[in-house]
C-alpha cells in the first residue's frame, strides 16, 4: 500500500476525474465539429425526400424546399412553412410539428392542401421504443397513412384521438402514448393552419429569412396554435 | 503469462452470459426483443460499444484511481455512445435510421459498466477487447434467441423487417414460420419477455447440469462461482 495523505488524495482524485472530463469534452467537441456539416446535409436531404411524400409533386410547380416563410404562433414561436404554389396561388403547405412522444419529442412533417385537408404525414425522427412505438414509421406500418385525407372536421372534434380515448385512430399493442402523441400533434398542426390560413395562403407574403428550420412545438398540453 | 483467450470467449458467450448467467441488462433485453430483428439490432449496437469501452478502460486503467473509477467509466461509456451516435448519423445515415433507436438505450446498459469494472480495469488491452467482443457476441445471440422465441409465438414469423436492418441482401432471413397465425399477444408484451427469458434461463441451467454430469471436477458452474458478484 502506498502511504496517502487525505489532502493529496482529494486533489489527485480531482485531477484524474477532471482530466478525463476534459479529454472526453475535447473528443466530443471535435467530433461534433467534424460531424455537424455531414449530419445537417443528411437531414436536409431527408427533409427534401420527405416533403415529396407529404405533398405530391403534382400539386405545385415551384421549388417547395426554397419557398418558405416563417409564421409566428399566438405564443410567438416561429414556425417555418414550405409553400407549394401553382400559377402564383398557394396550393399546398408543409411544416414540421414536434409531437409529445414517450421518450422525447417526435418530429413530424405534415402537408396540407389549401382547404385544410391532410395530404400526408411522416415521421422525420423520434426515439420511441423499437418494436413498440416505432410503428409510427411509414416503412414499419401503414398507421401514419391513416391521416391522409383527414381534416379538423373528419373525424369530429371529440374523436381526434386514439380508440382507447374514444377516438377513431388505432393505438398500438403495448404502446398507447406514442400514437396518442402523434394524433395530438397532427391535430395541433391543423389548428395552426386554421388560425393562420389567410397569411399562409397569401401569395404576396413571404420572404422571411430565418436560418434554422423551426417546427411547431406541440409537446405541451395547451391548445394554442 | 499468456491470457487464456479460449476461456474469455467461453465465459463471455456461455458460462458467464450477461443475461442468462449474470442477470444483467434485463431492461434492454426485455424491452426490445419483441422480434429477432430488433434483438439483433440492439445486440450489434451494444457489441460495438462494449469493444470500444473495453479497449479504452484497459488503456487508461493505470491512470484510473480506485476511488473515482466508477465516474470515469461512466464518462468513458457516455462519451463512446455519443461518439458512435454522431459518427453513424454523419456517415452511416441509413444504418443510423434503423439502429439509431437502440443507441440511447445502450447508455443505461449495465453490462458495459459491469465488464469495464470486472474485466477491462484489471486486464491488458488485448484480452479486454476480446472480452468485450465475446460478451457482445453472447449478448447478440441471447437477444436474437429471446426475440426469435417471442416473435414465433407472438407473430408466427422470424426476422420480420430484417431487410431494414441488414439491407435487401438479407431479405431471405424473413420467414413466415406459421402461416395464417393470429398470434399470441402475451409473447410480444412485456410479460412474454419475462416468460421467455425465464424458460430459456432454465433451459441453460439444464444444459449446464448435463455438461457437469458428463465432465466433473471443473465444470462451468464452478467457473461461474469464481466470478465476482455483479
């Protein structure tokens, strides 16, 4: 056994632990710098691909991914909206919604036509439990396709939830929180569209230059859009 | 002294199997083994992290003071998992979109801390990497077997959606074991996980008993008793 003085002992522990923390921080910081660019490029490519799924390319004749404008919710949060136009009139809009998941927010992309009917919804990313909640992904289940063609009046207000809560949407065996959150997120997206419809469909408005791509945050319990 | 790699491999895969012998990592085991494919995904992601943390912990074992070793190991594991997540997201995006769900679950996996503490902190880098690999392979096999049992009983299929995880080249793995099967829900739900793990564990004990009866003196049970308690 080496003789140890309590004071030195404490100092040594602090140096060892602090040293490891510094090295870990340096490694992760460097890795973050190196991977940030490629990750953002991948996510943008994924967003472009998903935009084509939630808004049929036949619905517009402009460059959807560049035709964005930023709309502020009643609470003042910025939401970036992609607007498809044909002959100068807005025919479809798409935006991201953060729905409350079991394990953190579920990022949805939803497309609507100008009367507020859903053209399509897809999940961009989520951390739901594999095998239970991940059936919200279109490649694992048809569940998410059930939103296509729906609107605020279809189904009626009280039924805009999962069957377990008296609604019309299927839940998954062993995972109710995930589909419940996605349904609530889509409904909030529809409410957001109804509230800001005039601004969203006004072809003259636009040109807001926001650098990031904020989503409509529907992870809280409120009803504001 | 030359390390006994044969014993390390045997320990990691069978004698000291993380789930069936040490009863570690039950949380991810029960949570993701609804299908064999998900078990394979979780196993692969965990094995990569096990090898990486085994190597790092063994390399720095002389610098790691006993008193602060646990926070240091946790730091190394968390950093490794985060690094794997970022690198996969940047350069293996397709794989990340499938395996990515499992990565946050690895941080809470106590096998990794267990192997860092019980093996890598006391052994050189080479054997520690082999130990990580063997434990990882043992974990993959365990999750695939538990997942296969639950999937066959629950859905009547085997390796459903394997092409999403491994690519279209492995679509042949996807098998319908029982056609027109309504499924036994209990196998897919959490209780089914406990039942499957319990029965498989009992099965392993029976095999070990048989082996010991065949070869007395130093059987696998004696080897297991010599391991430190988890």
